[in-house]
C-alpha cells in the first residue's frame, strides 16, 4: 500500500525521509555533538590529561625500574625517620582535642581573641594552635573534624584552610636545625619566622573577610562542654591519625619517585633546585642546605611544595577551596617566612661556622639565580592555573 502511494505521489518520498534509519543516525550524531559542546568539554580534556599522565608514569616505571626503586626507598626512609616521629604524635593530639571535647573548653576564654584576630569562632582555637605546632597537614585534619561535627561553617573552614598550614617544630628544630645545620637555634629561628608569617596571613585574611562576613558577637551563648570517654576518644584519634600518616607517606613516596625522574631530565643546577622547592619540601631542605642562602630554605619551608599542598587537600576531604588562591597564599607565606628569618637573624645572629657549608662559598652568585628560577617556575604554574580558571568560566564552570 505504501509503495503504491509512493509511486502515485512522489512527493511522499520526501516526507518519509526523516523516518529512514540513516537520517535518524545523522540527527542523533548532530544532537550528540551539540550535547558535547553544551556540557563541559573540559571534562574530556581532563580524562585525556589523566590518561596521558597514567600511561606516561607506567612507561617511566617500566623503563627506569632502578630509579623508581631508589626514589621510593628515599621516600620510605624519610617517612620512617622524619615524618612519622615528628607528625604522628601531634596528629593524635589534634584529633583527640576535638574527639574528647577539649576544644570546647577553649571556646569561651579565647573566643574574643580569635574573633578579633581571625574573625573566626572560639571553637577554632585548638585547631589553629595545633596547626602551628603540629606540622603541615595537622591543621587540615583538624579543620575537617570541626566541619564534620558541624562546629564551623564551610566558609569558615575554607578561611582556616588558607592559613593553617605551617611546618612544625619537630621538623624544623630536629631535622632542619639539628640535622642539616648542626644547630638547633636555626630551627628555632625558622619556627618563629613560620609562626609569625602564618599569624600575619591569618589576620590579613580575617580582615578581608570581615567586610564580607561578620560573626555575631552579641548575645553569644556557649554550649556546656561535653567531654567524651577518654579511652574511646584516644583510640579513635590514634586510628584517625594512623590513616592520615599512611596517606601522607604514600604521597611522599610518590613525589620522591617523581623527583628521581626529574633529576634525570633537569641538568641545570639552579632549575633543579627550583624544581625541588616546587615539589617536595624535605628534598628541597636537604639539597638546598649546601651552598644555598638561608632565606631560600625559609622560602621553601613557607611554601611547602606541591606534595604538602596535596596532603592538605587530602586532609580537607570534601571541603572545597580555591586551589589557585591556596597556591598564591603559599607563595606569600614563603616570602614572609624568608623575610622574617632575615629580620630575626639580624637581632640574633648565628656564628659563621653554622653556614660554613652553605652561604660562605656561593652566597653571592646564587641568590639572584635561585630567586629567578623559583619565581619563573611559580609564574608558570600560576599561568597554567589562570588559563584553566578562565576556561572554566567561559564554559559556565
């Protein structure tokens, strides 16, 4: 019947074209392309980028098994010798103050000080203190605990995440001061410089956010502290800290393997030292302690390196922060730490013997080239982040 109608009325052939299989396939393809353009194409780029990274990493590991083993071994030795002894106790204590309810005891007496300085509630006191004395990722894990318990808002957690990042006394005094420089006074000087830079950064962020968000200080009511069972709180804190240490050690081992590959490719010494500062702070401290000015070490300690940044992101979990802004704040913190280290050394000078293996030989020729290399790498990373941010804005992300 349809065939007879087509012969009698040829124009019906044009009407039946949309019903053909080929035409429907073309329409489906066009709609699919439009849909891909409508949704975020950056996700496809992200998948391709991650795939290239994973395949490249596997190829490098297969081609250079000895270098991979050497880098992993260095990372494990650092974790066992420095990271776990210096950070694990502080991570347990930091988690314990929150799990046991001790942090609530500090809310009322320190509330006005914390509100005035940082524009944050008094419940954040213990986490801020532990971030200063516990080491890089301790603050992030404390922030996450406060947020998960509903004691602070997401905005407050984000604000704390931007400045509660500091190298702890265990690392600065024991490793950098006593081990690398053979003088604990250097570790204390770096510690004071780090604490001052973090406080100034936190106060500045608080002042900036004060215009946008004010905490109501009128008719403030404080909840009665509820202390949890000691044994349960301690066991949970130790378990939580153990998971955190394992996560940190995994990142440190991976970055040490990455550094081992970088040493094979980068031949210029100044560029290599800038690469150390950008990636991992322990390797940077160890390698830069020879023939490098102390203020470069201070900048590396304040900046932290990408390995520390990823540890902080891992500690924050579901708390979303602006990673570009976080990176910029770490640069500012590195500059402040370097500045205050030099200022403190002017008032409390250290004998020349301490720096006999560092600045005395090449201090004059190295300072400008090191700073130039560092700023070049930092500028490149900021440029990459800015391009990604602009693309996301254009695509509606």
